[in-house]
C-alpha cells in the first residue's frame, strides 16, 4: 500500500533535494506526482528498452531519467483501490492497465 503526503505545507523539494532524499534512503521507493505530492511506494517492476536507455545522455541516466518505462507492473493488494480514471499512467497514455 502506498503512502501519499503533501509536503507543500512544510517545504518544497527541488530536484536536487529529492535526489538526496532518495539516495539517503535506498531501500525506500519515493515518487513525486505532477501535483508535487510525495509518494512512498511498495516495490514494483518497470523497465525501459536498452536502445531507449542508451539514447539518454550520461547526465540524464544519473538522476531521474526523463523517460517513461516501456513496461510497468504494480502489484495491487485487495486493500488497494485503483483510481477510476486509471491514475497517472493512463492519463499520460504511457501504459495500459490490466485488471
């Protein structure tokens, strides 16, 4: 189950601060939503085709690559709920949800 919080009332993390947060907690998977929310995620699986990865610059590969995965697998437990709109992946048309 993911935990989402709005840190905007306390602070706004810039890219460098978010990178440092992620590096200082390597066992935790953090994500940021387009709206600026911080999401602490359980492990899931994604991958990018090698030729797409190789096309990125070394700097882009180092931190937060500006690329959408070719495949994403997120396990949903019985207690999780899927947003009716399909969430961010479907909104961006970057993935297809399979029930």
